C-alpha cells in the first residue's frame, strides 16, 4: 500500500475558449465528490486538477479550490521572477489567478518551443523558490525506445531538470509525470509493464538522489489515458495517477478516470 497521493490531472493544451473551459470546470466540480466517494479499501488519497490556457484560468477558477476540491494548474511558468520577458507569465501572476501548480517541461514545450533541460530546470527552481507546486514532465521519443535508450533518456531529463532542486526542496511540491512522447495524443498507450518499469527507474533515481523525500514523490503516467485503460495502468503498481490530454477535455471522461482511480485497489508490493 502506498501513502503517495494519486493525482488525476488534465492538460487542456490550446483548447477551450472561456465558455467551454467554464463548462468543463463546472462539470468536473459538480461531479467530483460523487466520483471520489466510497473509495476501495486501501486507496490512497485521490486529488484532481486541470490546466486551462492562461487566458481561461479566470473562467475555470470559480470551480476549483476552495469551492470544489479541484486544483487549478497552469500549462507552464516563466523561469524568471518578473521583468522584461515578453510573453512570459511568472509565478506571482499565476498565484494571483488562483493557480496551485504548473506543468513544466511538457514534451510539446520541449519539441516545439525549445524548452531544454536547462530551461526546464530554471522554471522548476523559480516555481519552488516561490512555493508553487510543479508537475515535471519527462519522456522518451519512439526512436529512443526503439534503440533501447528510453531509460537513459528519461533519467538524464529527470536529473538535468531537477539539477537546481536542493534536498530541502524535494517535497510534496514536486510531482513527476512520465509521458512517453510516442503515446501522447496517438491513441497508443504504454503497456502497464512499460509504464511501471519506467516509474520504478524514476523512483530509484529519486531515492538515490534525495533519499526518502525522493522515494515518496508521486509519479504520474501520461499518454492516451482513457476511462477504459486507467484501472489496468493503476493496477500495475508504482503509478500514482495520470496526466491526461484528450480525455480531460470533457468532464464526463475526466471524472470517469478519477472514479476509476478511487475504485482501483493498488498492488501491495
Ligand atoms: C498530454 O498531453 O500530457 C497527454 C498525455 O495527452 P493525451 O492524453 O491526449 O495522450
């Protein structure tokens, strides 16, 4: 049994104008209590959140904490505190908008917007320095997996992205999301064993680097998670929830995944 929090997090990406964002957020808020009610014996605490675009944060915010249990996330955060950085959004601005956490290093940011491990490390450091929770994404390309280099790739991303995090900062504000690039938005999910094996490698690295504080971190899986495959993935062990793209865009499918998390017994080992 694990005491690690299970996170069910949605990444809405560049989707949902304000009206759709509000509708989705309202639907999640309205159904959350029922979805998480009567969890299966031994189920860890399940928490839910989602990341609208920056411009839709205000539309979604009324349906998040404290009005409901949902966390409000941003899809990214600046590496700098404030200043002459056109187009960037800093931690203080996110907090003012009611944001609880920021996704950092998503593979789409890495692939299309030049987010290197060094930049991601600065974003993580800036977020933690100002007490904002981060969801740090790592994941290998299909090419790396086919060459058998998936574990080295992911552990390198992880260690370089956490390079500025001191042991004293490795706490509940750090959430890791393993998202194999070949499984994102493709309909192709990593097998539960592939996901579990990578989660174990990530946990081993965190434990070796940060001791118990590293070992205790929630490690989420992302890549074509849907209501139909959530329970099987969680049953594999060492998977502490999900970062979800497509299936998070509708409250119904997102809540079905949250309900599956509350109703799936976790392996004891
Ligand atoms: C994601 O973007 O983080 C993601 C996992 O997307 P999808 O669920 O659509 O594969």
